[in-house]
């Protein structure tokens, strides 16, 4: 297996320090909850990094903004675009692929050109357009399709809802009054990155993922035995003793289930 490092293409980024007024320092938890016990495994350590305050709602409507910088964000896979509004307020947004410094973007309720970076109501966006940072409820801010290279596609409209195909191939209804940004998320080459060595993951705050069979019986249902042993169970289990594979985890009573038209198509393993 080739372990040669392959890094991000950072040539498009602006050589400047992040906007000081849009930074926030958040204390690390190490995967521990309020009781001090580990609730999320394999988290800890990592290089210090500041949180960038990203505007997922983009509430400044009908005010044009100019892109003055495209920056790296250590907390997400996508790049960020720094906008300077006409009233000189600056905000970060998730940068779409193809957006350049000097471009103008706007958020509006009106039916205007579906240009990359503009944020419109879904009912005002033409069918077949790629969108990202999509709201699920009006005025609640973008919740889905925010990772590098991802985008959803508007298929059709019906009774106040838009049928949208998600990156996972799931097709679901989204209210036409919800906002979405035009284009696809920046940095599509992120999926080709190779991190070269374990130390790179440790700097990102990811601790080693140990096999259950290598543990003691008190630590994992798969643990115990002399040497290399099979798990000795009918089916694989989680550390908590529940089914690990082939179990549906979605809550049947979840209110958004009625909005799903077609579940995602699972890709067959080669």
C-alpha cells in the first residue's frame, strides 16, 4: 500500500490571517460528557485550533456582499469565503466551488439569477440546479450538504415542496420556503487526501481505534481468549452489547420520515 502523503491544493487560498472578530476558542472535552465519563470514543489531544463563526443562515437579505478572501478552516473539510457586505460587516460562509475573490453574492426572497454563491428560496431555484447548505425548516439555517465537494439536486416541485436528491442518493421533500445556496461545496479534492502516518490523525484529535478482539472481556464483548480468537458470538456487538451490523438505526417515529420519498441506494462492497 502506498503511504506517500497527498495534501490539499491550497493555491486558491488567500494568504492572510483569519478575521479576528470571527474567531472563538472552545475548550476541548476529550470525548467526555458532563459526568466525566467517555461518551464519544477515540477523541483526545490534537493541535490547538480556533473555531470560525460561520453564518449558516445568511440573514442579511437584499444586501450585496463581495468576496474578499477564501480561507482554510481546520474544523471542516470545505473552505470558507469571507464576505464584506455593503454596510462593511464581515461574515464567513461555506465557499462554493468556483467562487472567486471579487465576486458578488446576495441572499434574497426574490426570484433572481441562480448564480454560484447566491442564496435563494428553494421555490425560486430552477429544476436541475445544484444546491448546498440547505435548510430543513424555514429560518432555521442550513443543516445539510455542507461537506467538501457535496451537492444536492432539485428534481421537481409539488404542492409547496421540492423533491431534492441528496448526495447519498436519498430523495426527500423540502419546503419551498426554505433557503439554499447555489452551487456545490468547495474543495472536492479532499476525498483524495492521504494522511501518510498515524501522527497526522493524532494532531487532528483522533485517538487510536483498537479492535474489540484485542481487548479484555471486561472492556468489550469480543474480548478475551488466548492468542487470535474468533469473537465467539452469533453476531458482532458494539462495546455496549448491541447489534453492530445490519440493524436499522433510524427512529421510525421521526417526523421527517414522511418527507422521505426514496431511501438511499447502498453501494455493494467489492
